[in-house]
C-alpha cells in the first residue's frame, strides 16, 4: 500500500498457471499474450471513468 493519499496499491503480481498440456511454443508466448490482456491494459492506463455501485438486494425465493 502507498503511504500517500489517496491510498492505493503500489504493485500487482499475477501468476499464470498454464495447463500441463500447453505446448512449449504457446508457453513461451504467454508473457506477450498477458501483456495485451484487457486487465493489464487497464492497469497501465487508468480508466477515464470509474464508478462504484452497490449490488442489488437478492430476490426472495
């Protein structure tokens, strides 16, 4: 966590565990694929707009 304001996370580490059957060629391509994913792109460049909304109340059965 940062010590400045507003409080924020300073770093994020994501570990990708590929399936055992993944070929060596595809395994080698994982860093490139991960660097182009939507979450990675969003963390590198802040969204233009962000909102926080409460979830709707669950319906009675």
